[in-house]
């Protein structure tokens, strides 16, 4: 009991010293907020214990140094008198406010009965003032950029309007301008399927491949259409070119296996070397498994047919008709069906072979079905290309 108590105390001391050194290291490195969070973690419980005094001192030091650094930076940025600094100043005032809100729940803190002072200020006026100044400056910048006909500029304007919405929701007509910027910055892609295989592509395969509602697309700046929309100017064509389809002939491969195996076939009396029955201590004849050799002839047939589809995906700039990029695609579907018959004692067969004895020969799938069945993998490849590639 005493050993357990001493061990617990020793472990607690080691952990406390480790945390203390960790906080000191963070303060020395200028990671004041990390030091603050670590110190608060130690002071959430039993903050008035004598052993917590060091953490209170380190918390005060980290808090004061963090505030001093931020306020010095803010004063410098104010003197610079550059509107581009307004957002940074706003963020820093928000940081100052957040820092004091973090320590408020554990206040007051005291050492030897004396309250330790933490400077708490009201930054609301500065936050509101620089929020409005930053919003106005960002708004002017974004609306000017939005005048450009370049889609990348529209995307930049969108990001700036989003920054305004984040700090100052529903500022002026920002929500409307977000929509305008998004529309101007979006690339519209018209998708076509081209069949160069000299084979008939099932209509349902084309419908499945071009049904983008099932792709789960999540691209902010690229929209794909499988049919042209009136009065919409498209930026790119995506051509799904199927260039080759290979279909194997219908095949049936056969094999014969002869299996022999010793199996239990009832019980028999145990005999000694002289042929006498062996009895147990109660005088009862001992019974043992009767082993026999069984034999089975196994005839297996495997139906096989495969289809391979190959092609590529091309992105073409609508304005200049130039090829922007291309990606190979290919897919294979294999039809395989195994059925079997046997002659003899099935107990000789391996358990993995037994299920095939219940199967019958089935019709081979049609060429159209085989081609269609390659579509699932093609669809996954198309989805990967669309989700990972941006034409601009």
C-alpha cells in the first residue's frame, strides 16, 4: 500500500516537472499561446494548491509577453497607415480578446494569498472599427478585381468576398457578389462520348458514364454537362474516346481430378497384436474409428469470357480548339463460371470443390452485356479524373 502511494506521488512529480519544462521551453521559443494553453491545463483543477504556484507564474509571464508582442505589432501597423493592414490588425485584436477569454474561467489566481494580476481589457471598439475598415478595403479590392474578364481574377475576387463574409456576414451586397464572382470564375465543360471501336456501345453504358449526378462531384470551379444548355458559353469539351474493344471467344476449360482419402466409416472393436479384443478397466470392449479408403472422380468445367475497353479522355479548349490535356482509360470485365460433376464417394473431395457440384452450366453473357459490365470501372476512372483535374 505504501509502495503504491509512493509510486503514485513519484509519477505525479515527474509529470508535473515534465509539463513545467515544456511550458518554459514554449515561452523561451516565443510560443506564448501554447504555453498559456499548457499552463491552463494544469490549473483547471486544484489551482490553489501550493504546487501549482509555478504554473501560475509561467501563465502570467506567457500572457503578458504574448499581449506585449501583439500590441507592439498593432501599433507598428497602425503607424504604417496602410489599408492593407486593416485585416491583420482586426485579426490581432480578435486574438487578444480570445486569449483573455481563455484564461477568464480559471481567474482569480493567487499565490500565498495574494491575487495575481492579469490585464483584462475591452477590445470591442477596436474589433468593430477595424472589422469595418478591413471589410471596406477588401470590398473595394474585390469589386475592382471582379471587373476583369479573366476567370482566375473572378476566383480571386470570390475568395476576398468570402473573407468579408467570414468576418462581417451580410456586409453590403457581398452575398450577391459572391454569386456573381462564382459564375464568372466557373469553367463549363461539355462532355461527349466518341465511339471509334467499330462496335456498338450500349446506350445504357453511355447514359451511365455521362450521368454526372451519380459521380458525387465536389469541384467549386468546374461544372460538367452531358448536354448543351441554351445561351451558355462552354469553355472546354471533355471527349470520352472509346478506341478499342476486345472480346475473347467463349471458352470452356475442363479438368479431371481423381481423389482418394481415408475417412471414418463407423466403429470397430480394438484388437491387440494377437487378434484379441481389448477391454477397458470395467471389462467393456474398446471401440475405435473404422477407417476406409474412398475414391472420387471429379470433372470440372470453367466457362470463361472477357471484354477489354480502352480509350482516353481529352480536354479541348473550345475557343482555340487546342488539346489541353489527355488521360488514358481502360477497363476489363471477366465472366467466369465453374460447374462440376462427380463419380464416386464425394467424401474424398476437398471441401472447396463441393460447392461447384451444385452449379449448372449457364448461358454466356452477350457481347453487349460484357461491354456494359466494363462500365463500372470506367466510371470510377472518369470520376477520379474529373475530381482531381482542373483544366485551368
